[in-house]
C-alpha cells in the first residue's frame, strides 16, 4: 500500500497557485490511473485504486498547507500505512522551474506543509519536489507561491504531470533516483 499526498490550499482562488502544484499532480494521477471519485474523508479529498499491482491511496488535504500533517496522520493511522510508504508531491522554490527532485527524508527547507507533516508523522517519508523557481525582482516568497502560474508555466506543469505519470512505476517501486532522472530527461 502507498499513500500519495499532494500539497496545496483548498480554496477556489488557490487552484492555479504555484503552491498548489501538488494538488495538480494528484489530479493528473487520479485521471491517468482511473482512481476512484474523490470523497471527503480524513480532512482531505481521498481517492483509491491500483497502479500496477500496488494499492494506492491519494489525498489532497483540505486542512490548508500549514496543517497538512493533521490529515496525513489520521489517514495513515486508520489504514495502518507506514510513513515510509507515504510519497508527498509539493512545490519547491530551490528547484528550477520544471525540474523534479525526489528524495527520502530530510529537512523541510522552510516549506510549511512539509514541516507540518514532519511534526505529525516524522521525517521518514518520500518527497517529490516540483520546481517552481525563485521569484524575480522584489516580490516576497509568500506572495510568489500564492500567485497563479502564467500560461507558459501552466503548460509546463501539464507536461511535468504527464512525465510523472509516464514514470510512476519507478516511484511505486521507490526507485527515487531513477524516477527523478527519467522524469527530468523527458
């Protein structure tokens, strides 16, 4: 069993924010692999199904970014999912736009959603860091991540979602380095 988590904020005006790229990835996975219809459970929108032979749960927490860990802990306790079987998709300012870096464990690097998950389940889970790049000019980081993707960026995120789906078998097998290099070389 695996749990895919996409980080974001649940308000309609946040839908296309850079901070919501995790939600977009979960939506793409749900569609590509025909996971169940989203249902409100565990303070999130939950879907389930199989990718290959592996049972997968996918959730978009509705607790807002800074409290994502509350949702995740409830779900993993209920389904008895080990933290090592959790894979979180989230935006990352320190990764060039359009690049992916997958890793196991580590620090939150100032990402409040990751810090919340660390607080509630520990640090022993996988993260798929989706590059949104750094703000240009004098814009504050908090304003930048809450801005919508521009048209070119939206197309780029769609391509990234497709590349993730095309390489998801490596992620399911927890071959994180192979997953990252395959996605980034497409």
